[in-house]
């Protein structure tokens, strides 16, 4: 895979941003069962980006910048899914939208393996995967203004108050997402935790580079304003189904890059 020097920065954001908070993802068993190992071996070379690391196995060397044309073999609008899980959403979307390119970002190896199996089964040519921390990807790996949409669906809610600092969506991460979005680009989010939805809305309101497309709309049944309609391009995942089965309300947000 291709690496080029990091030369792109966003004119409205500082050139270097640090994130001292603890990681937003929990360490889980990354071992692959035989079926997932076969998927990795069969499809990994085609779909999985080989990125240089900084320190941790999920880090990305800050000198590495994605070369979209080299990796996908064409210039097409790029959609980045942060936390692609088992790949239900990205595989479904890529099959429905061959005119778009999709980059799936995930830190959990079994999830990457499941996604490889899905996209390989359907012989999709417009998907690539990267095993990496999302913060590293949006901080340095993606070129400024080079992404049409960023999707962050059902990030870990870290429901206990003492763990809220580990939530992915905060002021700093919003600035990093804004850095990579093209003007008019969209950051789509979804969560089934009301408190996290409220935090996302507060983060959006504070970010000078993002506008909530549904700001000012009437509050929902629980009094939360600014919620978007369900994004029709988001396939149902087991996480969403589990939340609905537990009686939680799923809320979508649609934030636009100014």
C-alpha cells in the first residue's frame, strides 16, 4: 500500500492536535476463530490497508497520508465509517452505491475479519479497511477536505458518568472530523443513549466549523431538539436492534461542514 508525505493541513485548525484523553475503545480479545482467520487470509491483501504504525498496534504513523487514487484506483467521493464493527453498514452501503468509495475504520480484529468476509463475498471493489484508532486516522491519515461524509454510528456510550471522558465524540474529535470534511460534507451520527445524543448536540453547537442541519427543529418526544430523521443509508446492525429491543430510542444527527 502507498504512503506519501503529510503536506495537507486545514487552514482553520491548528496544524498539530494532541488528544491526551484515554482511548474511547475498550481492549477486547483480538484472536480470530478459524472462519475469521480464513477470511483475513483470503481477502486481507485486497482490502486491508497496510499502514505504518507509530507505537501501538492500532496507531498510525503521523507521516502517513492516505493516497485515495492509489488505494482505490480512481477518484470518487470518499465516505469514512468510524467504528465499522462487523461491517453490516459499510458492506450494504458499498453494494448500493458503487459510485462512492468507502473506508472502514475499526480497532477490533474480529470485526475487521467479519467485514472482510462480507465485502469479499460480494466482490466489492469500492471498500478498503484500516485497523487503526479513529483519532489517528482523522488527525493525520486523511487529507484535509478530502472526505465527503464521515459516519459514526453507535460509538461506545460509556454510560457511567466517571467514564464519559472516554467517549469518542467530544470537542476535539469534532474539530478533527471537520478538518477532513470537504465544504458541505456531512458527519452522520447515531446513538441509542439519550445522554450521549445530548452530548453530541452540545459538541456540534460549540464547533465553529459544523452546522446541525436540523437545529431549531421541534424537540422529539423526550424533549431533545435538533435530531435528524433516520439516515436511510444506515443498515440495521445488531447493536441497533439490541438497543431497540431494550426500549431505547435511536437518534440520528446530521452535521454539515461550513
